[in-house]
C-alpha cells in the first residue's frame, strides 16, 4: 500500500500541470470557431447598429415552437450559406434559435445537415479556387489538378481528425490525472480509517484495564459463555 | 364625431371616478354612471360612420357630398375608420348593457369593414389607416385578453402577407408594426405568422424587413 501511495505521490508532480490543462481546456472551449465568429463579428455590429435592436424578434419570442424554429432555421441556413448580402443579418436569429433548443433532436439533426452542406460547399469552393490558380483566396494549398476529389477530402478529414486527436489527448490526459488523484486520496482515507480504528480499540482496551469500564470480560471469550 | 366620442369617454371616466369615490358599498352603482353610453347610441354612431367608411367615394349614400376632391374623400374615410376603431375600444371597455348577440354583431361588422379597407381599398392612405387601427385594436385586445384578439391577429397576418404585392412602403410599415407588436405582446402565438412569411420568402424572395422580423 505504501508503495502504491508513493506512486501517487509521484503523480503529485503532475498536479501543477493539472490546473494548466484545465485552463487549456477552458480556453479551447472559449475559442471555438462559433464563439470567435460571434465575438468578433456579431457583437460589435449588435452594439453599434440601431437596426439590430429589432432583430431576432420571433426567434426570441417565448411562444415559438420547435416546428416554427425549424422552418426559420431552414430559411436562415440557406441564406447564411448562399447569400453573402444578408448572411450576417441572419447570424443573430440563428444563434438565438440554436441556443434556445439545444436538446431537441430535430434541431441537432438540422445542425448536422447544415455542417455537412457547409463543409461540402467549402470544399467545392476551395477546389474551384485552387483549380483557378487563385492561391490568395485559398487557405489550403492543393496541387491543382493533380489530386482527385477523394484525396482532397482525405486531406480535409485528416486535418479535422488531427484537431480532434489533439482535443481528445488533452481530455484523456486530464482524466488520467484526475483518476490518479482520486485513487490517491481514497487510499490515504483508507489508511487513516484503519489507523483510527486501531487507536480507538486500543483506547477502549486501556480504559477497561485501568477503570474497569468497559469490563475486560468483554474482550475475553468467557463473557459469551 | 371624434369630439363626441371624447366627450363620452370623459363622461365615462368621470363616472368611474365618482363611483370609486362613493365606494361600492352604497349599492347605487348606476347613479354615477353616464347613461349616454348605451349600445343603441353606439349602434347609431356605427351606422353613421359606416356610411362614410363603406363607400368608395366616401360620400354617404343619401347625403350631400361636401367636396369632390379625392383627398378629402380619403380623409373622411380614414376618419370614419379610426372612429369605428375607437368605438370598438370604447364599447369593449365601457358599454356593458344590451344583448351579447347584438354587441357581437356590431364588433363583427367593424372588423369586417376594417378588413376590407386594409386589403381591398385602392387608396394607400386608407390601407395605412385601417392597418394602424387594427394594430391598435390588437394591442388593446391582447393586453386585456379579449376573445376578438385572434380574429384581429389573423386579419393582420393576411394583410401583412398580401402587402408584399402592394407597395413597398406599406410592407415596411406592416413589418415594423408587427415587429413592434411582437416585442410588446409576448403572449401572442408566432407560429401562425411564421409559416406564411417563410413560405413567401422562399417563393418570392426576401429583404431586410423580412429578416428583421425573424
């Protein structure tokens, strides 16, 4: 047990890293793309534009149902993906609707479909840009014309997979540390409990020996006869 | 006529104040009440204003036309429509006597007239006035939880949807008023409004006002 505890004590050196990793996770969560887009683009416009006070009226209405929300999202999603003029105006109702019904399965399905279509469009745009040789507009540098669609999809998938792997590694690392810590404290608690029990029985025995209460016969087998 | 209505309202308010001052314990509830505001009086005024509000040329069927210019006609029709709306509000609050059937008849007639004026009238001014009256009525009815609120709301939705083909200014006015009503009245259902608007947007395009409402 002692050796096991020492192992956990060694893990205590990782304790300083734990807070660091938790902070990393928090920062990662806060700096997700949606948050960045919302913080950088939507909020300044919301503060400085008067017409924005009228926005998201029905989306934030208390009597709006899921069915109507889906109808609105369907229209707004098309506008966001296809219309560069009114795209920014649709962010507010879209975000407010997505925040409002996060547990609804229909809305989650909508989000999945939306992301799928958006990624497809992004890929097509990138391909078109790379095919036209417009390297300034493209963030991914594909070898134009040499790679097939499948290969480029693979590259994108690898990119997203790497992002996921990084995130998963961080989470796994934090979970392992937390698990070790928990085990360590449980073991310590166990040892303390055993020691307290021993001490208590010793005190009771001493009391019986010197004061007569509880009687020593309690500790002898003859008491039960 | 508007002065007469205002006079009625003042009388009614005074009567209410005196009633409150005397207290309901004395039992003479009707003593301070103005006897002028009765259903028959209201019906008389409604008939009179119907003569102006119904006619396209805004001249009473048997009366003498005061002026032949178009502007005056529109103005008198608008005045008649707003008078009817005010009457409805007054009748809803103040007039408690008479048969319920007759009251419903009067209200239906006023609503029908406002509906026709808001949708079928060739004049833009009349449409604006009728729709504004309907919005005022909607706000009052929803806040007081009256049974006529759904009818008015439905009329306004139809009017809003049809205004897209009419005039841009009217459409903007309707959208702005509807947004304002949505902001103020949080208990009205939005599902029946969203469905036709979304359908219309996906069929015939959209603009900033449509998206503002969403």
